């Protein structure tokens, strides 16, 4: 992305985020999910990091929350109440710490304090002579709303601090020296979070439904709305809870961990799951644990807050925009995120139904990186008002495949393109017909033939992609992950792991196997194309023709160039290639659809291993062509073929006048009769072994 495009995208993102944030923070209206909003904010943050000249004071990355509501008295905070930038991956976290370390001079101690990030409302509490005198919301960070009366109704928030002697005893029991701290301070300012438990949220929604009212969207909205009630009795009825996590007043605390011990000593409720860790690896483990165990706690969390434990290092880091440099919100894998549609492709399913599939800029949703999402049918594209190039919301909950749920039309640049279903089938060129909401290839055999071609492609003699059997190929077709064979090599782990009944391990195994088979032998590749009349041996013959010609034979492009120049007549000069076979090969390479297929293989990175020199024991069989029939007792069919090849001989699939020998095992087939018809010499297994032993 160049500067001009970046500036335009940043401007559009700022406008859209402001609109969504105002609705969320001020009006308590959720126009898109918080996770999708976080995704837009992260994109803006990354763009502003890449193009810092476009950072402006009015950017959503530079300010906090929303404007104070007019119904409450305004409160100026003693120091600015900040929010956090978001990280979504280990890479994001390492980059955050590298920036922080560089800013403070490279001497940051890798010790962190990790807190569960509760999805609630931030508050500030002021105590004078041990008594709660003021409570406020964060507001815009500088000025909040005075909600003291409402906060007094929350049992978890003490109206009076514990006596100094009790505080002193508790500090000592926590392993700290009470003499280090000003425990008898006249004024104490602390900060925390007000939230609603999941149990209370469910109770309130039951009451809403019983009263014929619409249920609440999420606990955070209920908590925010409850604190903004002008009647404290309404707030009290909603049984809010609160954890405190920071002390603004300087009591002599040197590390953030000490603040939690002091808060508990004063009588505040603190989260028992928060902890100090000694490395980023410990941070990752803490986050991973709670990502998989969050259902076991009685409130909603959406990540962990990671803070430089040293208060001195934290203070030296200062503030960048709306957030401290020394802390970050390390979010859990979102169930929704935003990304852009690169293209829409059509795949043909097992029944010949055409399904549009969106190719996406990679985005992490539900713990996996998604790059494809089915659009089901053309009516769905129309319903979403979708265009190629649009920014969209992608959703994945539980074991459900990724879905595009919304189009963010306000982020359009004018370059987006409308999509139209193709008039002809991309597989066989037949006319496409509309069948209800579905579009279908008019050739009733199309889907089945296409499916069989893909089965052939991944089979043992072809690309030999283990673990990618017919059932999984069918599944990939049905879900729109593949439209044709080259698409197999563009699959990503996240695309597979996102499917129901597929996990990260099975996805990793399949993608690893596919990656390993991207480099294959030329005969396998030619056989995999499924050219009519071209079996394994003819594929070897065609490969030998390229090798012997001296032409390049490293990629699908080379195959296309070589055979594109051949005629049926020139191909008939090859061993084991008769008129019908030659015509089939020549016609296949001249067909436009097949040339496109080869180009797609090239783009997907399919390459051929260099030709192995036979390491021949001798050339005693040079110029001799063998056909095998029946079962040999001393070796397998493949071993027999290899034994002939390393002695300079050739293997053919059918008997002709050009055949030198037909090797006959037990229960021979029609090739034995063909040998008699053409007068070709027949070798029983013993004679064949003697021939192989000759020097």
C-alpha cells in the first residue's frame, strides 16, 4: 500500500470507528460486535505505525472512550484515565515489547503483571480520611461522570477503608514491609472495573423475556447502562460487581504487583487470578490457559492486560495516543473480525452446483487464520450488498465454518467491483442454468466427473497426497475451499481447521503433506492431469520425451510449452503411443481450459524434482520394451518395472508390434492373448529373472 492509498484508508477507518465507538460508548448501542470494532481499530493502529505522518490528534487511536453524558456532574480525573492498544498474536506482543524497550532505552526488565481483562466499565474511586467521597466513569479520559451514588450500591466497593492497623497486618502477611508504604494516607485514588456476572446477566434476560421485552445484548452494555441510571435503586437491583486493579496515589509502591497486595489490604476486591510472570513466554502461557478456561469463571473476559511490572519503567514509557506504552491488551481469538475481499471465485460442487467463495486478506477468527469463506449462493451476495474489494465482518462461533455477516459500505473507496455468476461452467464450459437460488452446470455429469478427476489427482500413482481421500476432497469441494486441483496447494491451516470436526492438528498434518507433495516427479504430474488414455507408463514415456529433447522440465509452464508445440503425428513417434493416444494428448494441451489449469499449477508453486539418473547396472535391456501381465511371485509389479528401467529397458501399458517382450505371471489378462496375436515373445517369470540377471 502506497502513501496515497494509506491516507485514504486511514481517513475512512477513522470516520467509521468514530461512528461505531460513539454509538457503543455514549449511546450504549452495539452496531457491530466489539470484536469486529477491535479489528478495525487494530488495522488503523497498524497503518498509523507504518505511516506515522498521517497520525492526527483526532484519531481514535489518540483518545479514550466517549463524551460524558449531560445528565451527570462532570469530574476531572487526577491523572488521565487511559485505555489500551490491542494485540492479537505472539508476534504483536513481541513487537509491542520491542517498541517499549527501545523507547525507554533498552533496559526494560522482562517481568510482567497479567490481569484478566473483564468486559465491563472502568471507574475511578476517591477516598478521603478512609471514606468513599467520589466515584466516576472514565469518560474521555480527562473528564468523567460523577456516579458516586450508583457506585455506593455495589457491595464489592467498600464505603470505608479498613483501619490502618488491619491494613498494616495484611501487608505484612502478604510478604511486604509495611514501613515502605504510606498506609495512613489522607487521600487515596484507585481504579477498577464494574461488571455484571454471567449468572446475573442471564437472570435479567429471563425477566426481560417474561415481560415481553427484548433481551440485553451483552453484560457490558447492562453494566454501563446500570451505572448511568439517575435512580440508584435501579442500579442496586442489578447486583453489579467490581474488581480494583490500580492505585493512582503514590504510597511508595515500586511494582504493579504491590498495588494489588495493597488494594486487598485496604479492603478492595481484587481478582485472585491475576499474577506476576517472568517472561513473554509466561505471558503467552497465561493467555492460552485463560483462553481455554474462561468458561469456568463467573464473568466474561475478552483477553488479558499485560503490564510492565516495574512502575518506574512503566512511567518512563509514557503515553502514545490513548494508551500507555508499558501495557497492552492481549486479546483472545475473536469470534468476529474485519477483513477485505480480494476476489470471489466459483467452485463446482459434487452435484454440479456453482458456489461463490470469497478470497480474503488473512484474518484470525476463532483462533484460526481464515483466507476463504463460502458465500453460499448469488442471493447471499445480493443480500449482503457485497462487492470485490469490500471490507467485511467475518464471523466464526464454536464449530461453525466462517461466515461473512456484514459489509461495511462506509469504507468503500470507489474501486470495488460487482460480482456476476459466470454464464458457462468453469469446469467443462457447459451453459450455467438457474435452479431456484442455485446456479448449476447444465451438464448433469459435470460435478461427478470433476470429483473423480480430483480423486485421481490426489491418488497414490499421481500426487500421492496421504490423508486427502475422497471424503475430505468432497468436504473441501462442498465448503468451497477448492474449485480445482491447483487450489489444493493454496490451502492454509486455518481454512481447514475452521471446518467442523477438523482440529488444528489434523489441519497441520494435511497442509504439511500438501506442502511436501508440491515438489513431485514429472511422470506423476503428467499422470495426475487425467488425460484420456494416459496411464502411468505413458506418463513416463511423455516425461522421457521432454528429458531427451533437452527442453526445460522443472515446472508446469515447461510442460505446457513443450507439449503445446507437439502434434498428434510427432507424439505417435514415441514408444507405446498410438493414434488415439496421440490425438488425446495433443487435444488436451490445446484446450484453453487446460492451459489455464497448468498456469494455475505454476502460480501455486508446483515444481518437478530433477530427473534421476537411472544408476543403471547395465544397458542390457536398452531398446527393449516390456509389458507386464499377471501376478509375479518373486516381486511386485512396481519392482519389476523398476528392474527393467534401471537396465535401460522401457515399460509399456499395451501390447503392440513395437513390444519386445510380454512378461507373464499367474492369472494373466488379455495382454497374454495380444502377445500371441502380434507374435510378441512371451517370458515366464523364471525366464524374466534370467534376463534381469544377464550381464
